[in-house]
C-alpha cells in the first residue's frame, strides 16, 4: 500500500482511538475539563494537527512485521503527550492562537489551562500503559519508561528555549541540544517505541536514530524557511524570524561570525530594507550554507537508517516505503 | 518499633532516595532546571514538607509483611508527584510563598515554573517505573497505572476547586468530590500501592479506603480549624477562612441553610465583629456539628480499615501500630 492508502487506513484508527480513550476516562463533575481537552484536540470544530507522530509509530511497527494495531495505545499516547506540551507551551509563550483559533489558556484562563495540560499528561501515561492490553505489562512498563525519559528530554529542551530569550551568546551546540529536546526527541520516541512493541529490541537504536535525525533535519529546514522561505508559500512575512528576533540556527551563526549582523541585530525597529540586508549578510557570510549542509547531513542519516530498516528480512516494505515518502514530504517542503 | 523509631529509619531513606534519583537523571546544559527542583524540594536550605505520603507507603508495605525498602521507588515517586502538584498549584493560586520562602514561579517566572513542574511530573513517573528493579516490570506497570488514575483524580479535584471560586451555589456532595480529588486521592494511592508491591492484591481496596478516609477526615478537620481553630496555635487570624472567603465545608453548609449567613457573606469589607458573628451563626445553625460529625465518620472508617489490616496474619504489628499513631497525629491536631 502507498503512504496515502496507509494514511487512509490509520488516521481514522488514531482519531477514534483517541476519542474512545478520552471517553473511557472518568471526569465526574469536571465535565468542562474534558471539554477543554476535546476542544484542544480539535474535536469541537475539526481544527487539529496532522497526527504525524502516531502515524510514524504505526508505520514503524508495521515495517518491523508486527500488527500496527498493537501499537495503537502507544500511538495515541504520543499524540496526547504532544498535545499536552502544546497546551503548556502556549501558556509559556503567551501564544493567543493555534490552528487559527484561541488557545486553551485564552479561552479558560492560565490556571485552568495548566491543570488541563496536566490532565492530558496523565491521560497520555494511561494510554501508553494500555499496551498491557495489546502487548504485555512488561512492554507497557518499558514503553512508559521510554516515554518519560523522552518527556524529561522535552522539558530540558523547553527550558533551554526559554532561557535563550534572555541569554547572551548561545553556542551552536547548545542550540542543537535545544532542538533535539524540543523537536527531535518525541519523533525519536514515536519510532523507537515500535521496537518494543514488535519485540525487536535490536531495532530500537536504529529507529530512534531515524526519528531523531528526521526531527533535527525538519527543525533546521524550518529555521531556513523562517528567513529564506517564499512568503507566497509560507503565508508569513519575508524573513519572519528576523522580524520577530527568533534565535534560530542561521541567526546564531550570523551573531557568532558577523560583526555587521550583530550591529543590526542590536537595533530596535528595523526597516524592511534593513531586514533584507540582514538576510543577505547571513547568506553571504555562510549561515544559509551552514544550516543547509547540516540539514542535509541529518536528512541523509535519517534516510540511511530507513534503508537499513527496509533491508531487515522481516520488514514489510510498503510500510518502510511509506515512512520514506512521509519523511521526504516533511523535509522537501517549501512551507 | 515505635512510629518515632520507624520515622528515624525511613525518613533518611526517603530523602536520600529522592536526591539520588534526581542526581541520576540527565540534565545536559539545563543545570538550572535541576536547581529549581532541588530548591523546591528543600535541598538548598532545608525548608521542606513532612514527607507523610512516602512514609505511609513504606509503613503500609511493612505492615503487609513485605520489605519496606522494596517500596522505596513508589514512595519517592509519590513525594515527587505531590511536589509537582505544589509547583503548579502555587502558579494557579498565585501563591507567593511556601514553607516561608518564595515559590518557584516567584523566583524564576511562571513559564519556567510550569516547565519545572512538568519535569518533576516525568521524574515521578520514572521513579514509579523503577519498581521494575525492586519488584517486577508487571508491578511497575500496575503501580504506574494506579499513579496516573490518581493524577487524573487530582486534576479533576483541582479543576473543581478553581471552578468553585466563580461558581454560584456549590452542592456539599460536589465539595466532597473536590476534596476527595485534591487531598484524599493521593493518600489513598500512597497506601494502596503497597498492596501491589507486597503482592497482596486483596488488601488494595482496604488500603485505599484507609488513605481515602484519612484524607477526607484530615481535610474536613482543616476546614473546621480554618474557622474555629485557636489563633494562638494555628498562627492564623480568628476564622481565617471567613476572612479570605474560602468556600470550605462549614461555610457551604451555612450558605445553604442560613439566610443571615448568606446576607453577611455577600458583603464586602466585613468587620472583625461581623466575622465573629458569622462564625457564631455557623455554630448555632449546625455547620460545626455537621462538619465535626462527618470528620468523625471518616476517622472511624479509617481506623476500622487499619484494624482489619493489623488482624491480617502476615501483618507486622509495629508498622500497623505506627500507621495508627501517624493517623491519630494527623487527625487529633489543633493546628
């Protein structure tokens, strides 16, 4: 089956699995708490995320020759977990909107939004432990351990991201450590957990590397598009990350290597012409090439691990092919 | 051994166990994140909680005839979890101090405090799953499941507590549902998890009832002291909960049954004489008796379950006696 056919089979399973799992939890008199979660998950008005992470979990499990359905508790756990982090991130960043509508804290206040995030975190844990039903209690305990090591990694990344806002010089290695936590760690977990579910422990490192490299390449690609993306395609302003003074990889490279860039960066209220000149300084000074080369390196590594997976004698090649197609879609995008 | 002797043995185990577990986690460049947790846990200046919950876990495990040390991962998990909820509660309630010093959000800001709480939540999960080392992966998965059911119960309670602030009439049953979540659920879990660890599943309901009834009695006793406690002993003002307009059990009873009380409650800037008259209306109208009787009922139930535990042929009576002594200490207090 193609990626499109597998998505058509798996995405409804993920969505129904999540809804059923939330419905199975007891909320007592706290019905509004449940409603806050259903709203955030996009079940009130259909505005929701792309469910990339749970799809990776199901595809990796299938690629290892195990029934993808066995991985459903892990897949929905990871999507719940991802959404819990979004609820809290939106408070931490004071973001008023997500998917074009008010964030949870904007609708119900910060205090209730913190608590709703905590509730979703607990539900993500319960979903992962539900692997006891489709696999075994051993697998459930191991997968929950992996999930929480990943959570701690995420929170270290989030800590660094927030600390960067007021930090002076940021080393490029520390930036890579940050995005590894914020973006790559959960993708690594989405893939690696399949090794536990399919009882193929020797595949775990390989799967984890695939998800990690995919995440790193994805984020650096995002950083490049944040400066040199085509505004007609991204829907954002030209060089939007320079406008918002977001400390992304090319910008940190420029701050480290170019005095001209540092001088302009220190100024307030930059004109559009100045922003354009900053983007040119970055290109000319090698920041675009540096970031591009790094993204390419991570992309190649991520493809290599997939090729190894497809060579596995037990592998289901349509699932491995779909993973390759999915990762190319994520990396070759212009938006 | 007496409660004092057992405390002397177990409290250092709990404290060292928590410190070692935190030290074993990887923090990378996020050393300040670890420092925030160490500060909250009272390891920078010795100002910390009484570690009642982990003590209950160790005593219950011992009372069932199993080695208390096997329960250490669960005990420290529950104390980590309790502290995670305190970090988030302090943000939600905007409390500036705890244990007489600035709260985490006061020191490091709300955004970093939300994230630090999330990190501690993950660490609590990892600690519970560490039962795989002292017991088995099966036990770890079951205990983690119990922990997260409890978490969801806590967050339902917290949701109701915050919703009460702006609610009109609150039914007494809904109030009891709230304190069962906020206070009793984690005490029930602290006791019940011992049944999993000691592999005595038939004791779980009994242990859970003990913790639940202890928690309910404790909270209602707290509500009574919040109005009729001796200010010389509590260190708070007379009828402090009436001053701060906290919707506790006796106050909800008064709002339901007394027009005079409702009239005074609706007024702003009450004088000390009016506050005293409100406390008298509550006493005369039966609110104190109602709350006292309810606290007594829960206390008796909690004692009964302990007595049943002590009659268990495998029970270690010094541990069961220490549990009785600990619960009397918690319930017979005047502060």
